[in-house]
C-alpha cells in the first residue's frame, strides 16, 4: 500500500498562474482533506470531502477549489495563485466518523508551493 | 471557537524525558491526538486519548489529560535523537463535521 500520495512535491508559480495539486489514496477511505501548513500556525483545513462527488469548505477555503470525482482522488485547484498561497499543502484521508475509535487521519508527504 | 496552543520549541538531551504541553479550548472535545512530523514528511499519528480518560501509556509515550484545565501533555521517556521532530496536538471538535483542530506544533530537538 502506498497510503496517501501527493503530486507534485514542489512547485513554483508566478502570481496569477493556475495549478492543480493531486492527492491519491489506496486505503478505500471515504473522507479526504486538504490542509495548508504555515510557520507558527499549525495546519488549517482548506476543504474536505465526505465521499465521492461531495466537497465542503473548511477553515480557509478562499482562493481554492476542489473536486472528488473518484473516491481515491481529491484535487485541489488554485485558479489564480497569489503570494499569500505560498505554503506547504497536505492531503489526508480517513475512515468515516463512527467507524473506528480514533478516526485517524493518514497524511501525504506534502507539496511545497511557492508563489512569486 | 476552538483553539489549541503549544509552546514552539523544546530542547533535551538524549536519555532525558521530554514533556510537550498543549492547551485547548473546546471542553466538548471527544478525542485528543498527538501527531509527529519528521523533516520533509507528513504527519503521523503517535497516540490519542479519549476524553473520559486521564492517562494513557504506550511504550515510551505517556499522555496525560486534565479536562478541568483543558491541558494535554505528551511525555517521551528515554528520548532518542530519532525523536527529534515537530509534535502537533489536535482536538476533535464535537460540533458539525467534527474536524480536527491542530496546535501550532512543538519542535523537539534532542542532542546527543
């Protein structure tokens, strides 16, 4: 099992450019999440999905869009990148709430994005 | 709203015990977690504690929960250089989606 994988690992964009970050999981998890990690701020939830075809906004959704067309994939899009979106982006997946005692989230290795 | 706070940095010598502290605000949290992040990697779940427990021990790890003070701690016994990492405390919100709310992370540096 590869677990949770993310592509690309690194990317540099110019302001105004667009890109898509891909997250894939092979654990048949229903729930998937996108976080951003900034120094001194911990992880903040951008968007999440509780199943194929469904998405919802998290804590900091502005400037991002997501899609979950297949259960194993969760895409994060930046339509017009801004320097404030320079961050490390983590994808995670988990079983549904109530299916286990801990609802552990499994994380990908991260994508480091720099917007100039 | 929910808020989770941690000190930013802790330095210990190899073989000593490390204690990482966390405070949270949501008294209705059901689970509290400790995640470890090694350099250049994602977060990995270390351990968790259910809110009706005071303590949980798992090999070198001891988690203490003081619900009255909303204080959570992680003690690592016999700390090794391989324990150097960032440690995140997280609470599971008991409202709505029951998302995880993460602290800012504590960077643990273990010197030989």
